[in-house]
C-alpha cells in the first residue's frame, strides 16, 4: 500500500498507532512510503534495522559522518553494513564549510560558544540535504532519552523542522515509547550488533569531543555536551523537539 502523502491524516494516525508495537509502526511506515529511509547512528537505530530486515529486504538506511566520530563508531557502522548486507548511504559535511570554521575558530570552539554552529555544519546541513530527497524518515528517538527535550515525541508526526512549503516530510519514531532496557533486551536476545563503546560506559554516543561515559545512576544524556544546560541538548537533527 503506497498512498499520496497529502491523503494522510497524521493526527489520526498518531492516535491510532501511539500504542502499537514498534514493529507495527515500522511496517506501516515501510509499506506506506516508497521514498523513506532509516536514520542510523546508535543502538536504537540498529534495532529498527533488525526489525526492518524481518519485514522486507527492500529498505534504505543512511548515516551522517561528521568527521569527528570515535574509531569504534566507524567500525560499528561497517559491522552493521556487513551484518545485514545493506547499502549504507553516508552523508558528509561540506568540506569548505568545515575548513572555514576550523580556520576561524579552531577544532574545539564548541566548548566556548556552544555546539550549535559545529553541529549545524557537520550534521544538520548534511541531514537537510538528505531529507530534501525523501518523503519520510525513521528515527530511533525514545521519550526517556532526554526528559528535557524528548518527553513528548509522537510515534508519527509531520517533521516541522525539515518540511518546506512545497515538501511535507513525515517522521516516524517507532521506539518513542520504549525504554533503554527494552532496547537492550532486544539487542541481547537477538544478538544485534552494537557499538563497543557501550562496554566502556558510553550510553548516548555522538562525536568524540562531545561524548563521554556516564557514571552509575547518571542519565544517559549527561554524557552529551555536558558543559551545556540540559534543555539545549539537541544537535539540530531533532530541532522540532525544542518546540514541543
């Protein structure tokens, strides 16, 4: 079933699918949209890839290479590509923009003036280029990942951050209602690949300079941009969360 996106009542679909399983939400997304892709970087996203592989062999996956990822993350990306036999579409930042930023402010300006500028160049702009080519995308966001910014994530929404006047983008968050424990129960039960940094206390993993392990009983988001106030801890990939 593939329908014209302007025929979808997103509010009604969100109400209908809000309490359905991630697999049901994912199956609906993949069957409804031809031009759709899974955004992949972390443990939640691999769960979605694993679920998708059991639904169809015709699904797309993309990732963002900021140029500042941990070596373990690059190894993880390749392991997932090989494990599932998928083509991994990699989006890179504009080299000239990165060069200009580094020449003007150095490699670690975000510690002084916040992460928004660097993330904007290395992550948000490449993501926008990708999303401009899609009708819908699928993310691994969970509500409990960041109570300050993700507590009201719907399972289906119009992506207001990346839609334009002539291009409505639909966003699926099939794991919105899952906990970290449920994600890891799935990973362990089905032997799903994961980033080896998780074995060293890293929970939420981003770029190397902006990610650190967390201590026992610290929230996972405390390992990201730890020098900034908690309500600002969105890199721009899910900027719509800050409006909710």
